[in-house]
C-alpha cells in the first residue's frame, strides 16, 4: 500500500480506539442517587437543578428519574410504591428493570446525605460523554473530503456553545452581597453629571429618560426602512467613541466597513455623503476633511462586516473584543440578518426568538449594553395620519420574543418621510426625528425629538447640542404634558427626504 494511503487511514484507526474506550460513568453513584430519591421526600429538590434524565448513563436510572420528576411536578409523594405505580401507569416499569430492581435500589441506601455532591459527579460524567460524542462526530466529518470546513467550524462552535450553557448553573446570592453592589452603583451614579448611571448616548433628552444605556441591557432599536436606523446607531457611536472616548463595537451585517466609515466621515466632517462618494469636494471642504477626519483616526471604534453572522460566532467575537479592548457597547445592524447556525428550527420566528434570547444572555455575560437594530413589519404603512404612522410594539417583525427579551424597545419615526410636516399641535416636523421609547423595563417611557440631517446621515439634539423635546407617556404621568415648540430645527431640502438610510 502506498505510504500516502497508509497515512490517510491511520487517523481512522486512532478514532476507533477512542470510540472503543469505556464511556465516563458513575453507576454506583447513579444507584445511590436514584435510591435516595425514593426514601426521602425532600431529596429531589436538591438535585433537580443539577440533573436531567439524560444525565444518567444507565437507561433504567433515566426512566426512574423521569418518574420521580413527574411525581414531584404533580406534587405527589415520592417513595418506592408511588414510583413503581408511576412507572407502571406510564408503561415503563419493565424498562426500569421491573419492581424488584426498583425496590433493590431503595434498599441500597439509608439516607440522602451528600446527594447533591453525588449528583454533580453524575452531571460531570454526562458532560464528558456529550463532549466525547460531539468531538467524535466532528472528527468524522473533518475526515470527509465533501465537508465544507467553514460550515463545520460554525456548527462545532454552535454545538459547543449549547453544551457549555446547558451545563452552567448559577447559584443564588444573599441579598447582603447584592445590596452592597447596588449601593456602590447608586453612590457612583450620584457623582456623575446629571445622575447618569449608564453609558451616555450623547442625546440629552434620551439620556434623561434612560439614565444612559445600562450594563447587561438588550436594547432594540426598530424602524421601517429609510427611517435612519444605521444613521442613528452611527451618530450614537460617534458621540460615545469620538466625543467621550469610550470603546464601541459595530457589527454590520448589511453594509461594508468602508461604507460605515464613509458615513462616520460625513457625520464628523459635516460633508454630504454623495460628495464623499463622488470625490467632488470644494477646496474648503477638503480643508475641513483634512482637519476633522483626524478625530476618527484614533477613535476606539471596532468594525465587523461579516455577512450572515451566527449568534455563536458573534458571542466569540464579542468576548474577544471585551477582553482585548474593554468595549462598553455593542451595536448590531441588524437583528434579522443574524442566524443561529447549527440549530434546527421549525420556522424563522423560532430562530429569531433564539437569537434575541441569546443576545440578552451575552449582554448579561459581558455586563455591557447591546443595541440590536431591527426591522418592523408593514403594518405601519397601512395606517393613516400622524398617530397612525407612529410604530407600536406589535409592529416588531418576525417575533414577539424580541419584545419580551428586550429591556428597552425604541422606535425611530420620521414624519416627513410620510409627507407629514405638522403634529397634532401644529409643531413643525421638517428635519425632525422622533425616538419613541415604547418599552423600558427599569424606567419610564416617552418620546424624544431630535434633529435629523439626511444629507449627512446625522442625528443630533435639537439646536445642535441643546435640549430637545420630550413627550412623556401618559401611562407614567398624569399631569398635563408641555407643548414646547421645536427650536433650531432646519428644514430638509425636498430632494433629501427619501435618502436611503
């Protein structure tokens, strides 16, 4: 046999040796735990958050544990007789080894002492078996020449992510420990300007309502196409990273990094984007570009334009960004373009639900705010009038789970896009964008008005840094709402109204 063929076959032999090893198991501990569950009524709560039926190596113990769990769920007594009857009624008594084996298990132990410690060893053995099965499958696929390695890496990362999170349990904390941390945060917030406790967005009235973006929060920023989702996110990134020098990461699944940077240059230098694309700048604009673009040179902004980013790949990159650059905020543009590679779903709604739930988990894990841009469905287009065109929570596209998982849900609404130039109080809406805070888990809701320059893709406080206009929700306050006129907003030229942001 040629030497090359021998080398190709040798790893397969090694793989067989691995698979022929005795699987990690702790049968005596399994017997002790299952037996203890049947002799002490209070034993099951001690292990219910550690073990699942799949944790047991012996199939008989798995079946008996399922019976015990069903009895506990239905608040029925747990002993030899009730477990045997539960197995008999479910038709699994013989699977469990028969009534004699069930009785023998209970007779092997005298108490449930150390049952939680024994349960953790069983859980560790189960995790080891799962990892062996996982790595063996990956190894087999890696030897297959028809396997797409990039897809295999994504699937492997996804599976490993699931295994890790399925087996990680967080223990409870006493209120004393948590109270100390809460008091520290309150004292720290009191020393900040305007009582800001989170990361300031740079939009004054928005920060007044949210107290800044809070660590571990998932913020959904949703709008119909052309409302300015990306423009708002980049305006905020500029405020945070350029003005306040706080590290920000932007994951753009729709636009390239060069396109994003061109948007930022337009915003910082206040030069229309179409001029930057054409390179047709007036002499004074070249001078402005040369003098102001340096502000972006050392700005702590980290860009990633990976298309069709998976949630597992995002988590890996986010952890690396946090560890290497201590980022304070992540922006995702946008949620519906992400995927949950390696996991099968019945429909797209289930996949989006999984993605949003994992984004919330990653925000908690990294203890930073994550802002995910999101599309809205077409329900807005079918409604009429100033109030009718304003987005609602029911307009969130593809999943009600987005609303459930998010700590804050904001909508961007530009009335002039729909040729609405006055609100119900006859305030001028030219060049005005409304940020509608529709859900705020830890605070109030309301509306904030900002100026929007579509030629620069730029959101700013009304009057360029001064106070904007706030309309608080009547759900939170009963007093009359002020009708402050908008000051400093400049009309947008008609040919800029439909600028595709």
